[in-house]
C-alpha cells in the first residue's frame, strides 16, 4: 500500500552506468504490470488511506519507528524512506528532528514539492533499478506498506539495496501488514480471497511479510533481526485501531483500481462489488476473529 517502478533521471547529466544486469524483456513487462496495477495515487481516496495508515501504525506502536535511532535523529543524521508515497512518515519526523536530513524516494511525485521542511528532500526513482545513492550513505533506512507490490525476489533485491546504502552501525526497518481473515466475516473473506488471487497472478504473496525477517537474516552484514507484532481486530470491537483500520480497508477497496481489479477477479459486476463494500461496515460490527497483523522488523548493519 508504497510506490515503485520509475526511471531515475538527472537533467543535463549523463546517467551513471548501472551496476546490475540488464533486465530481460520479461522483467520489463513485469515492472510495467506492477506500475499499471499500483499507480492508483491519482485517486484521492488512496492518498487519504496512505495518510491514515501511517498514523494508525504510529498509534499502535506508540512511535514512528522501533529501531534505537532516537539519539542519532536528535543529534543529526541522514534518513532514507523508500516508497515514501505522500511522505506522511517523513513530514512528521523532519519537523520533529530538525538536525537530521531526510530523503524520500518514490515512483510518482505525489510527495509535497513546495511546502515542506527545509531538511526534507525527494527523489523520483525506481527502487528496482538500484537506489540512486552511494554505498554507506544513511544512518537509518525505512520501507513500509509494500507487501502487496513486491515479489519475493524483488524483496530480496530491495532489502539488499537498503543494506547497501546504510552505513555500518546504521539501522534498516520494515513495517507492513498481513491479514488473517476467516469465514465469520463472509464479505471480507470473499474480498480477501479475490485480492490474494489477484496478487498471486503478479507473483506477489501478500503474506510474505511473515518471512521477511528470514531474508534479512540471510544477509552476511546484518546483526540480530528484531520483530514486533501488533494485532488489530477489524471494526468497532478492535477499539480506535480497529475502527481506523476498517476505514483504511474500506478506502482501499473503494479506489477505482481496486473496484475494477477485484470485481473482475471475483467475476462479479462492479456495482455488486461496491454494494458488498457498503455492507462490510455492518458486517464488521459483529467481528471478533478477522484481524490485521502489523509487523515491524529492524536490524543493524554491522559492517
């Protein structure tokens, strides 16, 4: 629920040679499909959802990050947020930690270009085409809400890139969500099955967040991988967090792209799909079992 897949361009400057193998046509086609699928950010509902999702993550974890970087941020360091979207996370931190310098990277310039803190900069780039930063450049690198976008192989590459640009002694942090939906919420269950199948057609496993710690642990220059998990019941029985996640899920499911893709996957008319989402709020009033699992992993680069 993040942004990916553009080309990094510098005006009047020759691009530096790529240090990764030339992509096959199959991989290029896959990237285009991902971009076509994900670039729904002209939909204001989706922008609202991304803002809201960031704030609810901060609420349930009682903080914008879990890695022990508070002192570095206060004294001054460099921070990178990959797939930053509308930059809610960055705007919050850049305003609080004025001695630090923050960089946001995304496929589309939906981040603010004019009204922003002076210690916040943005780069439009494709995270699958090597991060446009030198090695050992940041004390803290961060990525959030990309589990329904990246394949397992792409996750391995992106995490390697985050590690590459992180300084020894710096930290890498990943935050994302997976859903545990059962048949006691039949509408949500059917929609979730449609989303799962739709993502699998793009070789994306939306439950892959569960295994991302294993990918991090496989890297030779990474220390202990820490894990924190918060569980939220969707709907009013989950309290403030549950109601907010209900709104986040509803906003996502009512974006133009979600309506088109999921109604086609479920083989039902778009209007019927929209009616199902209207009934979802009532269904969740009785929900105690369908939950969201919000996971945070963080680790230190040791060399």
